C-alpha cells in the first residue's frame, strides 16, 4: 500500500482534475440526455426522467442525418485531407528552405493558429462576406458578386478551418522530420533514389506514428469545432452548415431543450470515442510492428 501511495501520489491531483472537469460533465450529459430538462419553463426546475425518448427523437429527426453528413465532410476535407497534407507539405518545404524564409513562413502560418478562435472567426467572416476581402479581390477580375457565406457556407468554413488549423500539423511534422536520421535519407540517395522517393520510402515510414497521432488529434479537434462556424454562419443559412456541435447548441440553447441537446452531445462523444479508439489501435499496431 505504501509503495502504491508513493508511486501514484504525484499524479493524484491530475486524476482529481480529470474526474472533476471531464468525467463529471460526461456523466451529467448522460443523465441530462435521459430527462426532459429545459432551459426555461416548468421542466427547468421540475425535471423528469424520460429514458431513451430523446434518442428516439434524435434518430427520427430529419436534421440529424444532415448534421452528421456535414460533420463528416467538414472533418474529412478540412482536417484529414487538407490540414494533414498541407501541414506536411509546408513542413517538408521549410526543412529545405533557408533560415530567413523558413522563419517568415512559420510565423505567418502559426499566427493564424494562435489567434483566439473568436477573432479568427470574425476575420474569416470579413474575408468571405459579400463586401469582404475575397470579393474585393475577385472584383478586380469582374467576379466579385458571390455571397460566399450564403451560397457556399460549407466551402467557406472548411477553408477557414484549414487556414486556422494547418499550423498544428505543420509543427508536428516539423518536429518529426527534424528527428529523422539524415544518414537514412543519404543512404537512399546513394542507392539511386531521388528526393521524392527518399521521402516516401524512408521519411514517411519513420514518422508514421506521428502521422497517426496528428490525424487523431486534428480529427477530434475539428469534430468539436464550434466558435469558428458559429461566428461565420451560425449554422446557416437554414441548416446548410449546421454540424453536430451547432445542432446541439441550437437544440439546447436556441430552442431551450437541454435534454435533447445533451443527447446530441452524447452521440458526438460516442463518435469521437470511436475515432479515438480506431486511431489508438492503429498506433499500437504500428508500434508493435516497429518493435518487431
């Protein structure tokens, strides 16, 4: 018992904080999703247990499949494809650029990431609005009449998320590529491989664990993105950019149905857990292969 106390005493505060700020809210969300809790009215104070009624309502709601589909598009296009590939591309180019250019590009990319999400959202709104920067630039070519946030809302929020989030992947890949033993790539070049072949057959296998970790993190971050979309489109027009976080917010705080909003949040939690388990399992399998 004494050895156990000595070993885990230092992590006890972290465990307590985890329970208070993570496990507690999760349990509350599960509980709330099975009640008729509301923001105002009688059920705001006199809550009743309704079992799976909110989930039955959710899976018959015509807006739910659309929100799931928009969330999938948002995550796959802006995070798994664009942020991941663009971040790796920038990291590779920076590893080969001179110091001055590399520092300038790094600062330019990271500046979008360090902005508060609210500020980034307003900046993107100003860029894509009817009288914004994008239409001003297109106006030079006689093409500045598109209402991007109304006609192509998902296109706008996807580009905004790519602009803001690419720096995270770039920094991960910069660190990973910097740790690759140069003798491995030099040996591949001596054997006749060009720089592209050396990158594909040497660098990529070495940083594969970083790739899996980065994919897991940006997937979960993008799936829960709320402020950027809310500031730019508020899920509109209609429900054309209403991803699951926006859908949950509208249900809970716009229409006052806390129980229904909690059910949506629980479904999001389960989807995120599934993605996390898939990535963790793939990462463990990769570590097992590496150790062998």
